[in-house]
């Protein structure tokens, strides 16, 4: 049976959950490049229960691809009873563990008292974690932030509550909700959480390379790091981190490799969702894959105007040829 320690035995970084990004295609590509595990896009527990398991978007979110490795299903919600019922219904969905979202800063989530708004209600976080832990045989993890704002840094308190309530690992995004994704992550908060709990702590925030990953682990004592935005258009960051942990280095991907990966990403999205939706999904991914390459800005305009998958892939190949020229 899967155990949280299995994540640490893989000797690599995890892919952090990101709405609209970490679907099965993204998880598979990152796993192939060395991600030790991944976490799905967040799923509303209450929404799932109310829909009777028939919500199309939720069903798409649950899709998995062969070979994508260990993945957690992330749930969010503030009502323990819905978290528990969703877990009972989804325990057999094919994920290895459940993750709870107490970190999303999006206004539409926090406005309902969910996501990072829960950082202002530590006791309710405890009730939600306990409800999930009691409802499932799968391991439970939690993702938290430093706190709500600079005047309310309570990650240590929340982490202790999560541990006492049954969480087997805790991921700490070292920014407050007020920071959103801006400013510098305060890694000392991660260090404080590591010292306060006995379960594994995963550090998150400003890890963009193998050097960053090693520095975070050295400075905070965290058991592993998880990578979010740095993996957008760059699944190779996991290869870089895994090799850095072995004391080795790798060459960055070439422009051709980046374009080839974008094409493969599209093909996987097409398997998951069909051509029409795959083209729309890939617009942001392609922008990330070509970022920094010559003519990328103009090329993004070209891609965003295309609705035909074959035409978009031909444009990508032409763009790669222009880089070689």
C-alpha cells in the first residue's frame, strides 16, 4: 500500500497543484522528466457531492494517463461533511493520496471562505483534515500558506493542527495570501514549520532550479521541495533538480526540444479532451514553452489566432525551424 515515505524515496521534487495546469498531460510530462510525484488541479468537494459525480469539468479533472506516476487528488472546501463524503466517493479514482487545499489565494475561492481563507480559521482546518483522515484509507496531506497577511503569520500553528488531525505531510507555500504569487517567499517560515512538526514538510516558493532546490532544503531542513510556476513550459526543471540532488548537472533543453515537448503536450491534451479543447488548453502552455525564444511574442499572437490543431502544430514546427536558422 502506498505510503507518504514513498514520495521521499524517489529523490526528486514534486509538482505542485495548479488550477488549469496540472492535468494528466502535464503530470505525465513532468513525471517523465523526474518529478517524484504530482498533485491534481483542485476539486471542490461540495461541488462534487452536489453534482452526484456528474459534473463534466470535475470528471475531466479526474482523468489519468498511463505512466504518469504517483499523484494526489486535491480537494478543497470548508465543510468537513462534504470533504468526507467526496473522499468516500473518490477513494477509488486512481490517485495515491488526498491533498487538502488551504492555500489558493483566488478571490472566487477565498470569497467563499475556502482555500487560503481557511488560514484564518485554524480550528476549522483541523476539522476538515480530521474528517478526511477518518473517511479514507489513503494518506492525507495538506498545502498551506505562511498565513493570511504579514500581520497574521500562523503557518506553525496551522501545521501543528494539521498533524494532530491526521495529515501525514504538509506543504508550505512561504507566501501569505496577501502576497498572492508576488514578492519573495520567506523560507524561514518553512524552517519554523519543519522544527514544529514531526511529519515531512515540503517547501514551496521561489524554487526555479536545481540550485534553488538544494538551497531551500539546506536552509529550511524540509524533506523535499515542490515546484509550481517554474514548471510551466519547463518540465525539465524536475530533471535538473533530480540530477542536482545527485551532484550532477544537465544541459538545458534546446529550442527544438522545447517545441517538440509542446507538440507532445498537445497530443496528450487531445487524447484527454479532444482537438477543440486541446487547442484552447495549449495556448498558455505554448506561450510558456517558447518564452524567451527569438520572436516568441509575435508567435504567441499567431498561435492564439489559430483554432485548428494541425495548423497550430505546423506553426510550431515552422517556429522551431526559424530558431535553427
